[in-house]
């Protein structure tokens, strides 16, 4: 392997869905084409990968301590959450951590995964639609009461009827939810895996990743001391690495936005995967080409086998991209390629 990195680009089809946490569909303005385009943040993608990883291994995510403080005027304040900073939890090992406290030992670990936002392959290949939703129970009025308040007082049924007759109005059991954005199109995300730190945790105590107590615990459990380009480190035991690597390869390719992180289900099926140890080849392997047609430019998606990356194309891709190399086992082959690359690196003998 020429570099201690693995680079991954994945093309997905997104159909009428929402990447959201709180305020609806996230978007940013593309100044080149003057369009508002939808995206899923790198943090959201990374969180989804870590959930898929722990699910594949059937292990819990690390417990997070949520801290609150009551002030002198009896107001509840939200303080910084604490992670256990324990690499024995796989989501901590792969996702990193930070815990800074004035009364405790400050430790931080940068994640060995750098994850981009999932965004349109080209601004012209990803769109947003807006629709008005309705919460409607008008077909079952007897099971869904209507209440009306005037100031602090709730009106009686007789008062409501009198009011409606007076103003010639109705009270439907229906609530409109306007201006809901949905995303559709061809979306990509990129991942860079730093193999030097993937299974190695630094022993540097000037900018510590581990407390002295944690170092002693890991050594007692078979973590071996070694050295990488950043200095002395502890390496995850091989047996544990052999468990994590296939699960990590699977998670990087098969994650889904779940729980409260997305609404309006879409398969978000994978169309193509590009894997390389050279980041520059990914941009050419899965790309778009601008086509001028009359006064309206268009973008054409392209999957290029000659760009220098290993390419894997699934059957659904043929519906969106001109290709002749699609196969039913493309994702399995991509997962094996990624697994082989992760296993080929010599984590114990980097220097």
C-alpha cells in the first residue's frame, strides 16, 4: 500500500426524503450554479456509521454522562456531556472523544475517520421539493375532541357552538404543516481512513488521549505498546481487530440514517463505490459532466473505471448512470476489498 490512508466515495440515490435533526431539511447555497442544495452533515453520516458498526458487532455504544448544574437562582444549566474516553468501546475507538474539565484529567482523541457531508454529486443532480402536510382526524370527530380557550378559561361546548354560529365558522380536526422540504437526487459522501491511528491510541501525555489509569487497564487486557509516526502508542489486540474490521467495512457501505435523524423513509440505495489509496482518483471515478443544452445546462453522472480507483457498481445504478459493469454482488465485492485493505496494514510495526 502506497499510503497509510484508504479513501472511499459512495454514490447513493435519494428519493423524496429529509435529512434532519430539528429544523427540517438542511441545505446550503451553491454559488457556482445559484442553487440551494440539500445535504446530510458529516457528523450525521459519521454517527450513522458508528450505529451501524455497533449494531453489526451487537455491542452497545459508549455511555455518555449528561451534566447539569443548578445555579444560585435555581435555574438548571446544561453543562458539557462526558464520554468515558475508553477505546474498549468500538464507537469511541473509531469515533474519537474529548473530555475537558477543570477538575479532571483532560483527554481527547481525533477520530481516524474523516467523513464528508452527503451532498449532491452535482448541484444540478440534487433537488429539493416543498410540500404542505396535514395532521388530519376529521374523519373520526367523536374520538378527537376540540378544545377552545379564551384567556385562562376553557370554553364549554355550548359556548363554542354559540361562538361558531356568531362568526359563521367551523373548527375542523385538521392541522396544516406548511413548507416541508424534501430532498431527491444523486448524492455522494467521502471517507478518509487514517490507518496509522485506526487501531492505535497515543501514549503522549503532553496532549493525552488516555488517562494513566486507562493506560494501565489496557495494558493489563493485552493491548501492546508500539510506535507510529506520532510517537508511542497502544495497539488494539489482533483478535479484537479481526472482529472490528469486517464490521467497519460493512458499516461504511451499509449505514442508514435512523431514529430521530431522518423522516420520510427512502432506501437511499447505493449505486456505486470507489475505493483507493489516492484521494485524487475518487473525484474522477464518480463524477458529473456539465452538458450545455440550449439555454439550460444539465449535468450527466459518470462512473469511470479508468480514473485509478477500484469501482463497484450495483444493479440499480443502470437506471441513473450509463454503465455496463453493474453486478448483483457489487456491494459484497466492495466490502471484501475494503476489508482486505484494512487487514493488510501492519498496525504493530509502523516504524
